[in-house]
């Protein structure tokens, strides 16, 4: 088993407090709160009244990608819709395009599936999510590139083609590499996070969601 696969196996059933999510995503607590409460970003874990929120692995990945995209285009609401589609749309591994989806009454781009059931499954096992979330082979990395208006994510298994400016705006993230780095950081966060939870400690100040 490769080191990357072993790391994912260790992380798969873990839950992470807000402070750990902020650290690995490179954001502060206010930004995390904005992402979770002021955009339509759909997360698979649920907040619990009176207790610190614990994020499952796929949620952490979504928040990392949300932070990376927002650093580039400053459009968290658009990014939230794009990431909702990338995770919750029909299981397509190679491409997820918002233009091909129909907006539901709730504003999400989901077709013919129960999002609550999908969320439970994704939270329980990262390997049931679309390939970009668990693929770690750097010989053929997967990229996310945003279309010109910043409202769609196209997953690539090769370098994006920028011949047509209307197709690609040049906003590109190497998802495979970014999540591979995140795995290493999250492995280090497991023990302190679990100990903090067991002791009843709260997340760092400002790192709430």
C-alpha cells in the first residue's frame, strides 16, 4: 500500500474540529464561519447544538478547495455552487459542469439523487466520493479549472488546454497535489484533535463554525 493510500485509510473515519480545519485550509475562524453559514456550500457532517462541530474528511476537502478557489477569484458563493455540483452531481469522474445541470428550487445542482443519503455515505467513506477527492497519483494529477465566469469546475486528468480563452480563464488548482499535502497535515492533526475532544476542550478562539 502506498504512503498516500495509507494516509487516506487512516484519515477516512476521522472527524476534525474547526481549529484543525482552519489550520489545514489556511483560513481563520471568521472565514470558516462565512463559508459554512453565508454560502450555500453543502457539507456532509451536521452541526450539533451546544457542542463543537466535527467535520468529516470530505467536508475538510471541500473547505480546503473552497479556500483555494476563493483566494483566486474572491467569489465564495459561486465557488460553493461549483463544489456542490462537483461532489453531489451524478457520479462523473472526469467532468462536472454546472451548465449541464438544472437548478433545483433550493438553488443546488443535484439530479435524481437524495443529497442527505449521499452525504451520509460520503462522510462514512471517502472512497465513495468522486475520484478527485481520493485520487493521489502525481503521474497524472487531476486539476480543477474554473470557466470564465467562475461558476463551474472542470476536472482534468491532464494539463488544461488554454487555447480558447472562453473555455478556461486560467484559474487552475492542482487538486491531487493540494489534497495530498492536506493529508499530511491532517495526519498530524489527528492526535491533538482527538485528545482535545476527549478532554472537552473548545477549538481555538475564532475557529468556530
